C-alpha cells in the first residue's frame, strides 16, 4: 500500500478553477479506480488558495494507473498551470490497512 500527501499553493485568481478541476478529477477517480483506496482533496481553511491531497493506492501499479488515466492526463496541464510553486509531496507508509471508504458527497 502506498500513501501520498500532497500540498499545493495555487496562483492568485486560479483557486476556483483549480477547485473545479480537482473536484471533477475526484469524481472520476472514485468512479473508475477501485485500487485507489482513498482520493480526497481538501481546501485549507486558513488559505483559500492552498489545497491538500490524500491519496492511498493498493500498490505501485494502482498509483501508475491513476497517473495515466485519460481524465487525469486531460486536466493535468491546466491544473499544473494553476500552481504558484512546486507541490510538497510526501510518500508515506500507512500504519494499518485501508478499506475503500464510502465517497464523500
């Protein structure tokens, strides 16, 4: 199992568009990627242009499939263009197991 925590800072004026892009990505992931056990995006309460991603993959193959899904590739250029700086990405080892959680609405 592979867990990723990622924090991104979005350029001024781009936060709403970025939120739209990642909200659709989240829906697509939940609908199409059973081996992506967790994929959630959170907007920082203290900074509306900061977003946090929590991703848990069953294995390396699931992580690679996620990155190469058509819908992920389609939004990537525009999403990356919204960023003010390089994202902070941490790969983590889960302490325990994850079951695919019910989707937040």
